[in-house]
């Protein structure tokens, strides 16, 4: 019997696992990997609805078209290249954006591309189900540290001194 060391995964580690699972698609290795990830999450307080929903999303295979877009983004992250995406925002408006991809992640019931949007000149999270197309470019992307840009991670509360 193997010993298992359990620890809390960081948001950056979860993002990397999510991206790796997207590469596996729905084949036999992905079933084993997702089962292993469920075991890794067993120590978490699944009474937290966001964590429980995120785990379900993370361990469910992506639709083929979404998985294809995730793989294209993952390739651009590895090659440090800008991608051009066609994106429908929450209001249904279509835009074309050049994005320096930083990472992919899962939060709640959605997968996201986190990247530096050159149009908005800031970090943005794009829901993969709203990305209509991903086109690789030959433009180099700057290196970004994922842990600085993960928008949904819980931050420690800062206690402010009270005035005496």
C-alpha cells in the first residue's frame, strides 16, 4: 500500500492540473488522472459550494470543441506566443482580442483563459465557452507569472490596525 502525502494545492497548481487534464481529452489516461485528482481533493471541505462545483467541472471531460481551443491556448502558453481570440462577452458583444496567455483554470462550473489582453491593457479572464475561435500568431508574448494573475484564488485577510 502506498503512502499518500496530502497537502493543500495552490491556485497555480490547480491551474496547471486543469491545463494538463485538458490535454488528455477524454481518453483512458484522462479517466485515471481525473480519478487521481478527485482523491487529491478528498481532504478539502466540500461543503464549500464553489470548491465542490469546481472539482466537478475539473474532473468532467471538456466538449471536443472547447478542448481543442484549450489545447491551442496551452500550446501558445508553452511557446510564449500571443493568440487572437474571437470572444462573446456576457452581454453578447463579439470582439477580437490579442491576448498574451498566462494560464488556464477552472472556477465553479467554467473553464477560463487568464491572459494579458492587449486591447484592454490589463489581465482578463475569458470563459472558454464564450471563446469562439483561437488563432495562434507569431508575436512573442511577455513572460507572466501565473500566481500573480489568478483572479479567483482566496487571498488572506489583511488586518488593519484600529485607531486608538
